[in-house]
C-alpha cells in the first residue's frame, strides 16, 4: 500500500487550507491548534526569509503590509529548493502587478535592487585582475581580455531606486527625493566582500555593457561615447579595479 | 572516514559573532552550521566558514533533504551537499527524521511523518542514498512533533533503532526535541530516553522552546530562540551520565543573543560533560 505520498500531499495542501491530513491524531478540541503550529512555522519561516532578502521593501510598506503581501506571494511562488538565498526572484514582478502597492510605483524597482544585492553577496570568488594585466588591457596590447566579476549587475529603472534605497540605510540624511527620477545602478561586491551600489551615468552604463560583451576596455569606451562624446573611462576603470570588479576573461571560461 | 567530532560542547555559528570568535578563539569543541546557508557560490559566508573551519572541528547540519518525504531525494541538492562536504570535510553530517519538500515545493519546516513499515522502508532507502552519495555515515535526528498519526505502528525509539540497524547510520539525540515531543504527546520523556538506543548517538543537541497552553496541558514549540530550559538540562545531565562524553551542541537560531550568553550556555553543557568524565574516573578507581 502506498499511502505515504497521499498523506504528504494532503498535509502539504492542508498547510494552506487548514484541512487536517488523514490520520492526524490529537484531542479533537486541540487538533486544529496543533496543526496550526506547522502552518504558522511554514508561513512565518518563508515570510522571514523574504523579509531578510527585501528589508527596504519592508521598510517602505511597513510590517503589516509586508507580511500580508508576502503571504500572498508565498501562496503562488513557493521556493522550489532549500537554497533560500536564491528565492524571491519573482517578488519584484509580483509587486509590479500587485494593485494594493500601486501607490508606490517604485517598489518593484527597489525590490529588483535588493534581489541583485543578494546575488552579489553570494556570487563566486574569481581572482581580480592584476595591475599588470589591467595595464596591458588599458593600453590595448591585450585586447578583449577583461570580464566583469560575477557579482556585477547593471540595473536601470524609471524611478530613483538607488536614492530611495540609500535613504533607508542606517545613518542616511533625510532629504527630498523625486521618485520619478530615472536612475542606473551598478551592484557589485568589493574586495572586503561588502556589496556596493553605485549610480552610473548613461555613458558609464554603456561602458559596462560594452565591457561585458566584448572584454575590451578601449572598445567599450568608444561605445560609451555614443551617449557622451567627452566620456573618459579612466575614473570608472580605476574604481572598478579598486573594488576587484574586473577579472580576467579566461577566469570566466574555466 | 572523517575523524569524529570532539566529545565537548559546541555552538551553532552565527555570522554576527564571527569577528569575536576569530579574535578570541574561544575553547569550544566544534561549530555547527546549517548546510543550506552555505550553498551560494562564494562571498562572505564561505570566507567565514573557511576561516572557522581552519580553527575548529565542524558539524554540517542539513535541514532540506526531506528524508521523510514521499518524493525521491532531490539529486541536485544532494550534489550541492557533496560539494560542500568535499570542500570543508566536516567531521559530521546530520539530518532530520522529517520532510520539507513535496511536488516541487520547499516548505522550509521540519514536518512530521507516521511511523509505518512503508515509511520505514522509504526513510531507509533515502538514507542509503545519502550515505552512498556523500560517501560517509550520517546522523539522523529525532524530531519535535505537535501531533501524531493514527497510521503509526512503530514507536519513535524503535523506528529510529531499526533505521540505524538497516542503514548503519548513527543518531543525533536532540534532548529538547525529546522533551517537546513527549510533553506534547503527554508521555514521560524519561521513559522515551530509557528506550532510546544511546549507544548509537554521535551528537546531542540542546536548545530552547516556547510554550502555549491547551486544555490538556502545555503545547511546547521547538523555537531555538531562548536558553535551554531547566527540565531539558536535567534530562541532559541524566543522558550524558549514561553515555559518557559526547559532542553537545547548543542551538540558538532565532533572536540570537550576544556572544557571552551563547558561550555561557556552552560552558554549562561543558561542565556537565566534565562531571561525567570525573564521575567515570571515580567509578574506575573504585572498581
């Protein structure tokens, strides 16, 4: 007799509906409360996992709103494996289509930024490009040899998502924010393993896109001049290198 | 074969305590981490675990294999575990008599199963597979439970003993789980421990629980967010007196306190382990 799959499926479904699984045994007056311990553990555990991943989203909407929203998200988007650090990729899109959050049109963009921070935090550890290799690449002697560290992610938004995120960090100075200001964010992890968020200009973002595609510093600078004819990549390259965000293209092929 | 965990008190590692641990190198038997928190590719979690592992014995504790589930084990997850074990070579790997996944959903909790011939065969097949893929013996932990199943035809202690006999796995005795589950079943935890195959125990867990009140008495909840309760310390003292020194972990996963509080819980466990050692040598001298 194969009753275990049926029982487990009924238990799993009952966590959402409250219907007791077959054979659940306790005093009748207590059994719902006992089953509810499991129901609460599952819901609470997943809400907390999401809250850990999206702290600024939670701060923007408040505790109660966040929990109610997370509960609805969880009903539709359970994790598919136990590696919860990768769960929540669908949360920004869920927020974008969530009518009660329509009053905060930037919420989904802030969620994208927070998800990207988590990806950067857990990204792999390829060694940064050495100074000599960077010098060769910058002089064109060694073309197409540069790659971006796997933590590096470029995000664009029609809202001031970086400024809003920064305003919700400890010690942030209060100030006026125009949420409708478009912003471009570069998320990366530095050599101390801290995640950083930089605001980029359009030319800088084109440089990053070009570098990611071609691995060629001079070519990427040329692509950036489409947006800004006077663009000089030196400062950005030095900043990226200092952060350990440039690696060898060969490292990424391993 | 990995060397065993030291028979001493250890602590669950919490990243907020990393700097203190790294600077003060406290005398502890080992650290334990949840395997699933170290399944990212890199970054700070791995940097901290590598540094910790260089100084201490390591226990890898899985919470996501769903050994008591009805689905086949997740091969990708087993492969992730294997990579982690190859990288850090922990002294011990342990998992739970529980399930957490079904039909592609991961539920992030340790859920209960009935103890029947059918589930016995299933759990043993899963443990055989785990031990084969990981190339090592694992420890299986007794669960905290809040309700029972009328389908069960085995009592938990016999079920665990039979699993260990069939698979060769060892057992992780969570004394708090014994107190929680027995209290919730209105059974005597001392009777449970008298039936428990203590010779198979490779590690002991101690942790805190919460309590609610039902018409028939307390409903205890395994919460790992408070100090070990006095009745659990008392049960532990009796167990460790019978087993002799074993690796003993303090679990405190939620509302994690400041480092000195955790360390004092470990010291309290160590003191009871130490009394066992002196007690044994006294017995030896007397005989």
